[in-house]
C-alpha cells in the first residue's frame, strides 16, 4: 500500500525551521544542519515558497520532483525553487541525517544583482531534475561558503546584512553552476569517447567482414569499386 503523504507548505524560513525544531536567526535566510534537528520528517509532500539547496552526506532517500525521481545520495546537492512540489521518502526512519542546507526567501534577493540573475541558475528548474554529484574538494568549497553565511548570521541584523548575505548566496550559487557545468562537460566527453570507441569497433567488424568475403582490405575494396565506376 502506498504511504500517505502530508502536505507541508514552506512559505517562510521560520516554517521550515519549526518543522525540524531548528532556530531561526534571520527571517529571510538560513543555513540548516539537520544533524541538529529535534524532529524527524518523513513521507511528506513539501510545497516550496522559498529557494533551497541541500548537500547530503549519508544514506539515501527518495525525492519525487515533478515527474521524475532524484537520485539523492551521499555527496550530492539538490535544489528547489518557489512553486515547486517535492515528495520526500526517507529510506528507513533516519534521525539527525548528515545533511546541510541553504534556504532563502525571494524577498532577500529582490532588487539585488542576484535577484536579476536568479533565472540563469538552471539547476532550479524542473527540467534539471538531476542531483549534482560533488567531488571531495567541491564539497569542501560548498561547506566553506555555508560556514561564511552562518558566520554572518551570528551578527545582529543591520543595514549591511541583506547585501552581504545576498552576495554570499550568489557566490554559492555561482559555484554550483560551475560544478553543474563540469558534471555535464565530463559526461559529454565520456559519451563522446564511448561513441568514438563504438565507431572504431564497428569499422573493425565491417573491415574484417569485407576482407573475409572479398579477400581485400576495406581500402582495396573501395579502390576497386571506384575503378569499376570509371
């Protein structure tokens, strides 16, 4: 029997933090460490009204995103945007998972340079329903960016806070964009290498077949045909 999923609306940073029993330091942005969560959330449907990125270190869970499943494993990042709906099923009742997140409200970036370019981060789109797989070095960069944002959140909110937090958020998104580009470039190169090797094997097979049937190499067979045409 299919599990029943409660619908949870995440329209604010505080709504998310209250869900897991985490403390809210700023109304528009939060760095979350789910190892500190005092409540477990499972078999739910989350309707996002905020932006979110999660870095997972630990066991797997299944995320249903649009019409596809995310492969959300150790060392991967997934991301969501306002208006998106995600079905969450943990594998087992995992408590205090080793997962970190960056959540920010659209109001944080309104009128900022990040607000103007937020649409260029294609990993927020439903079409890009693939987790970002990070190297150990890349995970270190993301964790360092999160630490800097968390450090800024320890300061009382002043007239500099919003700009600094927006810039630091933009930096982490730029790194994610670079890592996505690296992932797809690497895959394209691997696919190209596989195709090249396949064509070489295919050429070798037909070359052997031509020699077996005609007694000539492919080059000799081709030259003979050209000669016959003239």
